[in-house]
């Protein structure tokens, strides 16, 4: 193990001593794996540790595979990016004016079905047909005219899956497996449909009062091409490496997709700069599982992290690990000191916040500040400023925000008017 690998391993070992850590991490540079290690438990009930071949649901990282499938069909001249969606779904007149490119770049203006209250309350647990899915988000008003703004949107990537199926005559699962996973040797990756037994698939966990609880059941019929895949860190490294080659599409197509535009989102990837380097990345987070794949193409550096504990801040951790690779000073975070918050300030925060079919009830007792998520999970926290709070056991921060009208929000949700004081 070289010095860089030692620094990375030591950082994560020290982190694990201070904070919850579960999952797998893979860090590579110029095709050489610098660190590949597993932490925590795949199954707490049976005390089964995570291993290097443990599988995790990757949620929205699936979008990078959906985007590649569209690129492959484009290169085969089976579609054009400028094609209107009505060409493939002619009965859905509400989609008029929306193109494949709008769906790919989250500029369609469609309602995002995962933000619809009814979905988060109960529909995400039911088996939904494609027609029911279309009715769910097309019955909602558009957020903006197509192509005029950006808003991250799972509805668009669900539609892309339908288009892939329409053009290919195959299911999304079969297309991805046949034309992407098998050619790349990604034998531990697939599309989860709730029915098959997936060997070595980790179980998801939430937390309440800092103790672990089982993750909520989700029926994957409504997720599909927006986030239904599972994988391992090693398989995602194969995926990462394939994007430097012409195994799936030509270098010209890759150049067009990711290197010839100032857009910040392309074909299932966010594009920006970090550590004075170009970065191409995506993550996924929902109901216990979290994933991140950060690529720095000009340095051929990749950081991959998967977890089955919703309390592990994989986005921050992945960023910290990339900083270590590039020589940035990085320290394991410590618990910040408590702030002497006046009771009257916290009283103004107390109440119920609602949005997207979810709610958080901010409460207190004689010993603790806390909030209750969806009437089930309790998050104890303590103040570190007048508006910011830190989890008592996990490396997580929460913030109350006031707008110009004097209204307070929490976790992106507005305070229920009946809770106003």
C-alpha cells in the first residue's frame, strides 16, 4: 500500500471511530485502485458484515445508465435528441412541446412525481402500471415551459425508460443488461423489481433516537429508469472506466455528450468543477440507501461510495476523500460545540412542517431538542447557532430558514399554519 492509499485508509478508519460508517468505498486513479474497503453491516439483524461484493441500491445513479442507453440509440440512428416525446407516446397530448433533450437535461417543466404528496404518502408502496405513472404526474400543472428552466425531475427519466422500451422492443431491465452490463462484465449490477432474490444485497436502515430501524418498503415499479438499479463499488468502477473507452459508444459521441457544452447536467450526470478540476458526478438517496460516483476525467480519478445507512453523509465523505487524493488538507469532522440558544427562539421553530407528502414535527422535552419524521423516526439534535442544529450522534446538520415575509421553513418544507405561534 503506497502513502496515498495509507492516508485514505487512515482517514476512513478514524472517521469510523467517531461516526457511523457502513458500506463500501473504492478510490482509483489512472485505472489503479488506491483503496477498496468495506465497513459496517449489510444486515444488522443477523450481524452480516458488508464485504467488497455486497450490493446496494444506487437509486438516481441509475440515471447515468439511462442516459447512456439514449446515447446508444442515438448513435444507432434509432432516435434523435430533438425528437418530440409525442413521436413515441402519441396519445399523451400533455407532453406536447417536450423533446428527449428536455427530459435528459431536467428542463421539461413536468411535475416531479417524487415530490407529489400522494406518492410519498402511499403510492410509492404500490405496484403502479406505466399508465398509472403517466396519469400521476401529467395530471399536475407544469412548473415552466419546456427548455426555459432547470428542475431536477424523476418524471423525465421515467419517460426516457418508456422511450427506450418503445424503440428497442425490450424491457428497460433487459436492454440495460444486454447492451451495457453484460458487455462491461458488470455481473453484480442489475435492475431491481422486488421479485427476484438478489444474493448479497444489503438491507436498508434508518435511525430513530440514534438507534437503527428497518428501511421503509418501496415498490420499484414506479422507480424504473429513474432509480431502480443496484450495484457494487467494483462494478461501478467498471462503469467508470468504460466512459474512457469506446466500448459502448464512440469517443465522438462521448465528446458531444459531456465535453462540448456549458450545461450543468448532461445524459444522467452533473457537470461542474471541484478542486480546480472538472468533475462529472451523480448520486442517489432514498429510504436507507445512498450512493455517490464522482469522476475527475482529466485526472482519471474516481471516488465511489455506497451505503445502506441513511445517516452516513456519503456526499460529504466522497468530497472529503477526493480532496485527500488531490492533496487538500482534510480532517475528520468533530462534534461542534453547543450554542446557548434562547428558549424563545426554539419556541418559534416548534410545530409541524409539511411538504411532498412528508412532515417533520419539531418538539422538545425537558432534556432534548428533537424532530419526529413522518410520526415515526425521532432525530435528536442540539443547537450550534441560532438557526443550525447538529444531530447528537450522527454527522448531520439541519437548518431553519426564514424568508423575507417572516416565514420559517425546515428540510425544505413550510411550517403548517396551524402550528404558527
